[in-house]
C-alpha cells in the first residue's frame, strides 16, 4: 500500500527546479502556471537565491508547483493515500483530485501572499526541537508563550512565536531536548499570528469547486482521512492558524497498512521522519529526475497492494 506525500515550507533550495525543467514539456507547463498566478516560477526555481525563495509568497507556490511537476513525471500512478505537510496539503489535494493543478496553484498563491502579510505584522519565526519527550516539550513551550506549531513525530516538534520567545527557548531548552534549530521560514505559521490569513483564504476558497477525494486524503488537523472535497478545502483554510499534526498522519498511515512512502520534490524531510517513525515502510524521496526510475519500481510493487 502506497502513500504519496508532499513536503512543506523550508524544503526548497536554490536551483532545485532546474533539472526537472529539462524533462519533456516541463518548462512549458511551469511557464503556463507562472502566467496563471502572476509569479515567475521558472526564475525562482532556477536562478533565485536562498533569501528570495524564503519569501513565503514565493516559497509556497514554488513548492506546490515542484510537487505537481515531479508527480506528473512519475506517469499515471494511483496511490492508495495522499498527504502533505502544511502547504504540501494543497499539493496533496491536487493529487487526490480535489483541486485541479491551476486551482491548487491559484489557491496557494493567495495563501502565500496572505501569510506573508500576516507575518509582517510582528517579527516571528519557528524553531525545531530535536529529541526530548513531547509532553514535556509542549508544556515548556506553553510556559514560554510559544505554540507547538508542528508536532512531527519521530522526536521532532517545531515551536513558533515571536523572535524574543524563540530566543528565550534557545537559552532555556526543554529537558531532554538535544538541540534547538532555527528554521528558514518567515513567520510563525500555524499559530494565532496567522489569523488574518485565514480570513483572506476563506474568501479565496469561495471561488473553488472542489471534488471529493479519489483516494484517502489524510489531514494535518487530526490525521483523519477526509472523504468530502468541501471539508478538505475547509481544513486547508483553517490549518493556516492551527498546528500541523504530522505525527497523527503517520499513525493513520500505520492503520491504513501503508508499506511504501514516496515524497515528491523537493523530497527528504518527510522520508526522514518516516524512516524513524514507520519502521519497515519503504521510503523514497524525489530530489532530481534521477530518482524517477526507482520511484516507479517502488510504486509498481506497492500501490494498490
């Protein structure tokens, strides 16, 4: 049984889209998407530096475009389940047939702009906690006024809040935490700081005509499989200001009997978590087109099995 997953913000690196644009028809496809959303995805995916693609309004559409492009390069595949981390949930919604590619990119463009605007109100950020007991860490974060914005499983929690709160965390780590790592994101995503973005995204969602998922769609909100397209979109809107429960998504993968996990470009983060939290599950990350052959073999062996 195969699950196809899409990474979230922070997975992007300068030039990561370059080899994918060499595939037949890829450059034209991305150029058309760029025109549709008013953002030069080709430039940002090939020539822009790390600071430019860190911009929330750029990073989010770029990640969704990369996920859609790399999944399409796999050919006509039918995963048993799909999921995405944070903005990757929009990519997953397209995989499930809830949104078409253009609708997904239009929505994520508006999401990125709204979240960037919300992030500009107060200087905020996010930091990953490595190791430690989740209950102890979450209690410590709440004491510091921070939000456990991503509960990722495999011993990783991401804290979000003001830069002052994050500085206090760096000086006062929860018991058992080995390291606190500042993330390359431009705001406290999935917290109350994003409330203004929820309103704008809700308005944008009114223009969508979602279809029900064709495969199991596993939601960040609670790890539950959602069967209604309207509910998927409702959750996409609310999730902007709510914690990502990737730990619960992986628990659902276990319950579904997943035997293989493929992470679309720019893959690596979610496969790393799966290797620690889902022993026995085969994993593969799409980083460049060189990974496509192995991915197709894994899919052929595990999809619908």
